[in-house]
C-alpha cells in the first residue's frame, strides 16, 4: 500500500491541543463517491484511492503510513452560550499534505468514531448528513465560494441510531485547516496565554505569513481573519446561502465555509428565513449572518487581548479599532457583488437604494431569489426578457416599477448589452443545491439508489451553464415539495 506524504504540523504542537486517537474501525466500508478532480489537485492518485485498502483508510478502518490521527480541542459559543470544551467528537484529522500548488491541506474524517470530546455521542455519522455536506460543499466550490471540500463519501456497513436506525457513513473532508475561533477560545478560557501564542504563531505561519513581517503580528493576524470573514459572508448572501449554525466553533480562521449541518439555500426571498430546526429564535437567519460574523470575530478579538498589548485598556482599544474595519469591508463587498448581479460595472451613490428596492419587491412578492437574478441576466441583454422576470412576481407591476429605474441606471453604463448579459450569467447561477433536491437525493440513497445524488452533483458542478437535460433542477419546489426544516444530523 503506497503511503501519502503527510506533514503533520498541528500534531507537533503540545499535547493539550488535541487527543491522539485512531478512528474506530467499521464493519464493511464501501466507496460511494470519490472526488477525482480534487484528488488530483491534492497530488493523489484517484485510481489508488479507489482501491479496497484505501477505501478502508477513507472509512477509518486502516491507518495510512505517515498519518498521525488526532482529534482537535476547541471550545465555542453555541447560539450565544459559551461551552468551554467541545472538540472533534466524531472527527479525526489524519494529517496534512502539500497539494500540487504548494498549499497545505488538512485531510479529516467525519463520522469516524468517538474521541475524548464526544460528550456521550457515538462518534458516527448517518448517510444523509454526509451526502448533504458533500453536495453543498462541492456546489459552493463550483460557485467560487471559499469552502472546505469533500474528497470521498464511504458507507460503513453499520447502522447508526438517530430518530431511527440509519445507514452509517464517513466523509473525508479537505480544508485549508480546521482551526476555528473556538480553538482560540479553548485556551483563552483556561488562561493559557502560552498556548494562545503558540496557536497564533502557528496560524500566522500557515495562513497569514505576511503578518509575521509587521511590527504588530497579532494585530495583523486579527486584521487578516476579519478581512477573510468580511470577504466570505457577502458571498453567502449573493447566492442565498444560510449556514444555519454560525457558532464560533464553526467559524474558520482560514476564511472557509465549514460545517454544513442544517445549511440550506433560499427559494422565495425572505431575509428572515431560517431552516435549522435548532435555531428556534432565528439567531442565524439569512439577514443576520453579517452581524453574527462580526459578533464571532469580537469573540476572537477577546481571546487575543493578552497578545495585543500588555496594558488591558490598550489591548481593548486595539481590538475595537481593528473590528471597526469589518463593516466597511463587508458592505463594500456586498454592494460590489450585488452590482455585478444586476449588471452594473460602475459605482453610483444610489446603487444601494436600487438594490434594496429590488430585494423589497422580491420579499413582498415571494419571488424566487435564484431564478429572479438569472432571469434578470437575460432581461439585461434584451428588454423582451422582462416577461420571464415579471412572471416570478405575484404583482408583476412591482417588477415593472423597479425595472424602469434599473434601465435608467443601465443606460449610464459603458458596457454593451451582450457583454453585460455574459457578465451577469457568470455570477448568477442557474442551479443551486435546492433543499428539496438534496432531501430527495438523500431519501433515494438511504434506499440504495445513488443515481439522484450523482445527477445532482453533475448539475451543480457547472452551476452557471444552461443544462437542457437537467432544466428542471432550476425550478423551485412545488408546494408539496418544500422542505422548511433541516437538521444537524449529530
């Protein structure tokens, strides 16, 4: 069995950063899906990974040479309530590899057995959540949104007990790293400043090396993480994505989307939309995500106070001043992204009002978010396309009123109609992982039929291209297909 060249830098940190623990072997692993393009990107041979002995590695039944499995320690605010010890309760970091572009990438198994952080859990994953994460993470990657990736999904040949007995599965996840805001909180809660400094130095070396060359590297680290989140979260909003569980332990220091539990995408636009069954008060609703991102970053800043300055008041002032940058950067990214979605290549001071007018009309008319922007892409190229947009509104005159303002604004643009249309089609996806499609694929897979799962992955691999064979995948759910609640699956 050929070894993978692991380079396990996190496992070289002190033992209090993790538990050394091997995955729990499973009964009869079977490969469901191998992400061959991602494997090649990682410098791995996909044909080798598909061999039985490597499927056992991807299921946690066998440990590859050079791998040093660990479960990472972290804490976190969960729905605003601090839990001082969480950690990888059903995940094992197998190690790190350097991909073909020289980037360090974590290889982690999810659903691979209990650890010291399991908190009485079984350490396993059911098939449904594994498929959901595979589908949505790969769709996000195809849309160009920073995200963890899915390398493989494997069934275990065992059942897991949830509300009922369900097929077990393991996901192989790839990430720039699995270090979270909650990782810093874990050590801050223990007053372990030495560990905070070691962790901060590790993150700087791994993710933000430019910070090391500054006169204040820990402030530069905080600035870099704030910038990464201010770049990421607007991209969620641009495609109607709702993370569903934006706890600090699900906030990546590397600026990737991580932990696809009860996530979902908007159908009809409503900024108050919540899908997660555990988000009873709408803390993580679609429109709340920017403010929650800033709240989470404030918790990170709190952990870094001992590193920012010796004087407490000075450290707080530095943290607050650094956090102030989030809102401006977020808003600039948000508006720039929505300008592109409605065909604007230049900036005018009234553009935010124009955008908000459209979003208000969408909400009042329960218009489908994704289909509306896709239809606008065609309407921008030729006014006869207006009919397709009007049909999405309960009151078509609401669109007419907005479109009149929009066309006046487009007339001020230097780009021609064909260029504008092409630019809009490149940022307004035709296909998103609609919740009813995901649930249908999961239901079929639990019954042994993986064809809907494969079809959905094929569609979402090229979300900006028209695919006549799969045209129905662009349709929103009918009334009886709507899925209003999603679940973590733990």
